[in-house]
């Protein structure tokens, strides 16, 4: 467990070592405001039991009022039914994925607590404070959102900025970190255009910490600036793979 922010009235917690075997490493983030909590991208079934056990001593599960799903991948939503069954939380996901997430075994009597987000995003009120749900479509999902906590300056970026195989929790020098993010961003992001649209839309946010769902955390203006510069010049997706579109 890693505390990204800690005060008497707010905590931002990251659990980053709950996976095993061939499972892709993922970060489970939890935001606590007062006596209410929001669990972000809570993960699959094996992660569920560990996250439940480690979170319970920190905040009662009955205090979990929101579940935020940045997109529809199984490492994000596979255990959705478990969280909906043990809490009275409202789950937030792009409206285009509601009829797909139910294939992960969602019981019919909790379906009504899955709320579809419009493409334009929205806001969640948690403990009297607002969290911003920011459109990040095609990064890498067709219906994709990020979440920003204005009180702490933490930007939860889903798969954007994700790294694989890095042996540290926080990025110290961005130029040393590029090797851990290049493969993912060039292959999983479909185009550079939505990256630029997102960067333009969040440019004026006071981002102090950039927290992806996989790998290391970016903090401080120099490291975050390095990431944004890299993303601004990204050549990725179909733009980098046009030569594979042929009959094998």
C-alpha cells in the first residue's frame, strides 16, 4: 500500500502488488474523502479478494460509495459484481460499455447501480468534494475516461503513461523511464490524434501527480512535463503499423 496523499480529511491510496503469475501488473487506486471512498479500476477476481482484505482495515467497505471504471478491460471490471454485492456503491463507466460489462456475471438486482457516463464526462461528489471525470476516448478504449482530484492534484490516467517492468514505484528521471513505456504506447494507442486532444484539454489543470493504472507514478512538474513532451510527439497505433495490413 502506498499513500499518494494523506491528510486528516482525505487520503489517496495505491495498491500496486496484488497480481500474480501472468497477470499484467496493475495499480488499484482508492480515494477517501471524509467517510466516503471511491475505488478506481478495482481489477479482476484474484485481485478482488486481496484488495478487499487490505482495504477493509483502512476504510469500512460500507463507506465505498463509488466505483470508477476507466474502460471495459477485464483487469479493470472483471470483479465488478463482487464490489456491487458487498457495497451500495454506484459504478461509473462509459455508456457504450454497460451492455458488455454485464457479461462479467453482474447480478440483475445490482445492474441498476451501474451508471453510464456520456461521452462528455461528468463529476462525482465524494465526501462533499468533486472529482472530475475527463473524456479520454481511444486512449486506448473507444469509451475511455480519466479522473482528476482537484483537492490533491492527482490525475488518474488509466492506461495513459502506463509502464511495464520498471523496478521502482516513482519515476525519478523521465528519460530513463522511456524504455518501460514505449512498447505499450506504440502498440496499444490507436492514433496520436486523441493523445493531442487530451493533452490540450488538460493543459490548465494543476496536476501534481500523474497516476496510471499500470507501473510507476509520475510526480513533479519536471517528470510530468517530460511525459507530456513524449506523448506530444508519439507515433503509434495504425500510423506506425500500416505495413502489416496485408494477407499473410
